[in-house]
C-alpha cells in the first residue's frame, strides 16, 4: 500500500510531461541531471496528488497532534536542502505502518507508524527520511526513468487482481474501483541507492535539527522488528513470510540499511561534535497518549471472527480460520488457503432502485441470470448467478448477493475464487459468512469498542503480566513487545511503556 493513492495522478501527469524533458541541478548532489519534471511541475503534480491522498485517507481528527507532527516536520524541512519549498505535513488516520512523500513538499505519516516509534527523535527520523526523498528529487528521477522506458501497467491490489482475473467485464468497472484508485501503486519502488540516500539525508537533517542522528538507526530497528514479527506470525499460521512493496520492505534489505546508517550516524555525530541528550521520549509519549490503535470505529473494527461497522450499522462474522481484511474500499473474508474469498463492498449511490434495477445497471449485458430472494438478518437480499463476457469475449460466471442494508444503503457480497475447484471447496463457508450479515445488535455494539494507546509503568512481571489485561488476545505479549521495540528483552520495572486498552 506504499504511496498507493498517488500513483494514478503522477503517472497520468507523466504522459503530459514526457515531451518536456529538460535539465536541472539536483539540490542535494549539485549535479546536473535530465528530468521531465522541473520544480514548478513537481509542486503542481504534488498538489494534485495531495487531493487524491485526502480522498483515500482521512487526516486524523486531532488538531493538537497534527500541530505536533507539523512542527517537527517544518523544523526538519527548514534544515533541509530545499527549505524554500512550501512544506505540508499530514498525520493520516490509518493503522498502516506507513509514511510517504509527494514531489513538491507533501509528507505523510500514519498513526499506525507513530504507535511503533519510541521518541520524538524517532518520528523525526521517519519524517527526515521522507523529506530526503523530496529534496533529492527521487520522484522526478523515477518519472524520468519511466518516461524513458515507457509507462507500464499499474499493479492491482489483491482485490482488483482477483476480480479482474475472473473476467467481471462491465462489472469490473464497479467492483474494481479499489484497484484503480485506493489500491494502485507505483510501477516501481524507490531504488536501492535512493533509499540509502534518503536514510543518510534523514540522519543529516536530524543532526542539523539538534536530534541525535543515531535515531535513524532506531527507525531501521523498528522496521527489522516489524519484519521479524510478521515472519513469526506467518510461521505460526503455517504460511510463507510476507514480502512485497511497503515502507517495511523497500530496497535494500533492512540489514544492509542498518549497517550503512549506523556508520553514517556516527560520522555526523563525530563531525558535529554535538552531545545529544534529549530524544524527546517523554514529550512523544504524552503526545500520542490516547491515540487510536489498530482499526478505528469510523473504519470498522475486526474483533476475532467478527467485523463491526458502527457508522454503517452492520456486522458480519467470518468462518472459523478465515481472515478478515478491511480495506479502504472493500472488506474481504479470505479462506486459509488464500484461494477463495467473499468480498463486501457498498453499491455506489448512482446505482439505485430495486435489486433487479440495480442488477441491470451493473450488468446490462448479463446472460443466464438467476435471482433467488433471501432474507439476511431480517434484511432483503437477492442472490444472483449470471454469466458475463469479459473484454476478450470469454463467458465467465458471476456470483454475488445484493443486500438492502441499514440506513438505506445497498451492499454486494461477491463470491470469488481462483478456480472452480477452489470455489466448490469454499462455497459452503461463503454461504455461512453471508448468512451472518446483520444489522448491529446491542451485543455487537458493546463488543465494537476501539482500542487506544496508553502509557503504563512496567510491572515486575514484565510484558507477560501486562498481557493478562490486554485486549490484544492470545498473542498480546508478542504484540506488546513489538509495540515497545523489545522483542528480546523486558524494559526495567518502573519504566514507562506503551500498552493497548479498550476505549
């Protein structure tokens, strides 16, 4: 999901810029380089893409914390190689462990990544790294390379790939919107040298802003801990360790990044002769006290096998062993084999009327349509089997259920599988999940409590003792260790640590 909302705007702009190649001096290196984006173009395209980011993500509704992030960012930007830019720093209401930047001075961090930072200086390291991508003009460099190589095809999300691989044709325009906007990613991630350069610039900007450049080392340690934790969770669940494009899996490996940034940080500290002492940990913990942890009530909450969306007023239960994946545009319940799933997404308001009318609007060319009337949790529903031709003219089956949900909203539950055998194996479980769709009950609302980040004093019993009262479940101790950057040891009793509470 790295920098995903920005991709469409930048790549579309690339076509217009392709014939406008020129040369410019890189503010960091002082070298002249060919580019398809001069500074004015960078600023203009960043401004356009910023609007897309705000369509996908919601800024965190906490003016005090927004001001805190902005103050740190502005201080670092003032010490950067492009202090003359009008810089914008935004804290996003997302549980993703992510940070990204747009050309022209737009930098974003998520509350998800803030949860894992240990101090103000750590957060400054994250922001400094992203400022480094902007000051070194990495976005413009990538645009220039893509213009030279030809524009590739955007990578689709899991949802988009599943839908389009099944040949939804006309329905794909409706059902695949997530892959075209919310889930679109860059054609390529930043290169190895660019990531290392951004690490080094982050350390330099820390030093210039009176933070210890060694805090960039702490940031890379956080990334390594995330990798270790994800690999261990995958092992326990019997699946391969995750890999792919994210802030946590960039070129180069985090081992290599750690080695290089450790040397860079020492060089800055020695050259400056500074004695850095206050990393701002107390200020930082006070600033993030009470921030939402994990999913927020506004985005819907996964609690065990249940998914609750208090704003939309519905709940859903996944089959035993199935995984709930809550995205910006859709919810997916996927089986343990990851070859079949039930996708829930709202029907856009422009498609309205009876279920038959909505069906005709979504699939005007559908063939062999069979509609079975249902009632799900007392709500009217229509289970639909049909055949639709895809763009290549192939006739492919489509199966989904239309539901008239709470608050006069319509939803689609879409049956998806890798092939017919996977569909046959998972069909009964999909029907089980579908049957659980319901308006939220009093019990559902009582269970749908968001989690918050708090500080506590480390007890003598360590994380094992804290885990006993944590809402995080059976792996609470491991998650608390990850949250505090202590996978292999306990902080001393009496030290302040981060815990998760039920709001």
